[in-house]
């Protein structure tokens, strides 16, 4: 048995290099195919990862607590039924990486010439530094100094749109819980920049206390946000938060708040498999063709081997082994090539040329390819398994030859 | 309500027959002018012309005001806009359009938008006049024009006032007719101005009967409001200023 296998392997290897030009071309195709699978997967995963991390940083917090109606209608009437003090008492000693209470409501910001709809965030800047997408030290001017800061911090892009600038006054307009207009003038004390341009237009920051006074909500807030260690594994934090709050509120994971993102994460994992299979389908035509040719060329030889007493299964094995050898060689080189091209790019690819388009998708303008071990394994396994099945058909045909017909066949 | 006032009551200003005080205080002048725009109540018919370089449209409206909080404006002409109305009550604002048969409360997000397509914003129309208390007033100058004393007043909004302007300037005649109201941005550049074009004696008062609002950087685009008839200090029932009257006029 072992002996037969040894002979078959030797035969297969030699056959492979009998027409080395054809084998090299096929090898080239496999290498490029595998490289494309892994490289493109790494790029896609890098982009998705970036997008998700950016979006989570804007949520922020992997687990959030809201009024049950708030997620459907982010309105100031849907306040948490707990005063801030009570929340702080419970969360303070729970040992989260970071947590904060905030007010997040839609508002309108106007300058002399323009007005724009924005999302107003009433925050306590010290508490949120760890979780914010804004780098406080990179803010032009200054960031908020405390929950009762009287200034407002807006995005650079928004300032441009409103034709206002640092040090000027803008008017913020929103609604109080009685649906009456709540508005106030604020001086722009800081301009922040964000990786994702859309955030610069969407979010404005003001002190939490100031916002509570403006909206006449006392010491209530709309959200509690809690940061965990890993965005892919939020269950422990979720369980801990759920235990801390009462029944009348909703605790949600980030993938429930931003279902688009959550779905995307799952779709992308599936997408990698689809991508690998699509490339393989293209490859498989070449592979089967190569094998069929190899079989046709050797009809008389195969007939001879059968006549000399080789079992049909031996012929089958020989051809399958031949194709496996081709694929394994191709995979090895392809993997190495992919690794060699991704490694130097891991520090980031600057795609700022298309930054605007990327920003529309919510992605940043630097792409960090992400080589994940499981994606590499997936690509290799798919190629080997499907390759095995693809080579079965020519191998099967070869093993079914009638020796007498095969020997006398004139090519 | 500042410009509903413009529409309905500002134009009616002119009670003031007494001469200017010897030592005029800027805030008092503004307050007097505002009080005189409003009167206690008024009913008027006026026309509004919205002018753009390539088109122009005009409409005729009826307006009722009572006190400083309540007002109702209803379009009479053109026919296709007939019945469109705006009700304001204490900073809140509702509109009604017979075409959709629905009363809509103007949300804060729409307060900055144009009122009936004109150069006035909803906020201009709905906001009760904050100009007295939310600004610091200084008397810049007092001069004579056509035999009347004209006060030039600069009003700077307080730090936390919900006002985008850097400052406003008012020209108020001694009989409290506002001749001009200019809005400057925070760089001191003129953004828009409301100018009185005609002053007439109407309903027993001297009022600005034709006024024009125009943006400084687009002088070809303006909105003009002219008062056709006016009565005031008349008895208007509170039921006029209700949502049901906005929807179903009971005249």
C-alpha cells in the first residue's frame, strides 16, 4: 500500500514536469489566484475593520443603555428614568474600562448665513476622553473643559459649511421635553477633525450640564455608554451592565444599535468565502483543462499501465496526486507572495485620492490591510478540497479506459 | 413675531405724537418702538411681493394680532395659495395648508427656513421680540431728517442670546417709526436690511406702509410688504388664535 503510494507519487511528480511549460503556466495561474484571494481578502478585511472601529468610536461604547423608545426615536422626551447620581452610584464601582453618561439629541446649528442639522452631544469631556473619536489634544482652539463649559466644539468641515470660525457665536436650537423650542447662543471654542469627514459635519459637542439646562431636563440624560475590551466580544460587558440597571430601560450591544455595522461584520466573513470560491471557479477551468490534456496525451501509456496490471484506482490516484502536487506548490508560492506583498503595506496605504468616496461609505482615507490567519486557512482549504473534486473527473475517465482500446488508440 | 409685526403691527406704529424725551435712553426708545409696532390688537390686509432676478410673485394676506404673543396670517390671493395660514403663539408656530389639509407645528429644525418663500425666516416671524431684553442697546447718534429727529441705535446681542447676528442697527424716528433695521454678521459686515420705503397715515396712525427686506450680497433679491388697509385697537376674540380657526376660518 505504502509502496504503491510511493510509486504513484513518483510517477505523478515526473509526469507533472514532463511538459514543464504547461505545468508552469498552470502553476502561475494558481499562484496568482491564491495571491489575489489572500491579498484582496486582507484589503477588504482591513477596510471593514477600519470602518467598524471608526463607527464604534462614534457610537461610542460597545454597550449602551437607553430609554426603550430612544433608539427608534432619539428624542429628548425619551430620557432615562434614572437621575444621573443614581447611575453614577451603580456604575462607579463596577470596574468598566470606561463609561459615561451623555445627552445625544438632534439639533440645528445656525450661523449668520447657514444652518445645518446636527447631532448634539452633551458630554462630560473628562469621562469620555478614552472613548471619543476626537483627539482632544489635536483640537484647534480647545476642547470642552468640563460638563458646565459654556462653549461649543464643532467639526472643521461644519465650520466651513456654516461660514463661521473659531471664536464666533453660533445658535443651537433643539426642543425641550414639552416640545417647546430650546435655543441658545454658543461661542465656538474648538474645531475638531475626525478620520471620517462625515463626523466633522454631524457631531457637535457641548458641556453636559449646559445642555441639560438648555433643554430643561434637570439631571437626566439620554444614554449611558460603556466601553469593553474587544468589540468582537461584548457579551461580558453586556451581562454586567444588564445586572446594574432596572427593568424600565433597554441595554443594547453596538451591533443592535448600528445594525448596519453588525450585519456588515457578519456579511464580510461570508463574503470572503464567496470571493475565494469565485476565484477558484475561474481557476478550476484551467486546472481541469490541464489535467484533461495530460490524460489525453497519455492514453496509450495509461492503457499500457493498465495492461501491465496497474489497478484503475492506481491510475485515479496518480492523476489526483498530480493535481494535488500542482495545487500545493501553487498554494505555497501564492501564500508566500501574498505575505510578502501585505507585510510592507501593513503600515497603511494612503488612498486619500478617493477619500471623499470612502468617507461616504464611512471609511477612513488610510487603508490598513489585515492578514488574518483564518482567512488564509480558508482560502487554502477551499482550493485543496475543490481542486480535489475538480481533478476527480479527468482522473475517473482515465481510470475507466479499456486497456486494449487505449493501447491501440492512435493519437 | 418681529416681522409679523412688520406685516401687521410694526407698520401700524405711530401712536407717538409726543416729542422725543430730552435725554433719550436707547433701550427705552427700542421698547417704545416695539410697543408701537404692536398696539394692543390689529387687523390688516397687506400684500407681499417676493422678487428674484428671474421671477416675481405676489400675494395678498390678512393678519390679526393681539398682545405681543399672538398672531394669525392667512393668504387670500393668489387663488392656489388661498387659505394657507400661519399661527404664532408664544414662540410656537403652526402652519396650515388646505391642499394637504393638515396643521403642522414648525419644529425647531425648520425655524431657520424661509417663511412662505420670502426673505423672512420662520424665526423672524415667530419669535417674540427678544430685541428688548436680549440685547445691549447704545444710542450712536441723533440727527435731524426732514424735520424729525432720528435715533440711530446699535443693539448687540448678549453672549448667550439665541441670535446669530454680531450686531443690529436701528434707525428710529422720533414718532417711533422704524426707518431701517440692519443686520450685521460677527465680522461687522452687513448681511441683510429691512428698509422702510413709504410712510403713510393709516388707521389713524403714522406707519411704515411699505418695507423691503433684502440681503446685502444679493440686492436683486428682496421681499416687499405693503399695508393696504389697517384697523387697530379693535376687539379680537381669543378664539381667532386657535388651531381650529387656523384650519377652519370662521369669519
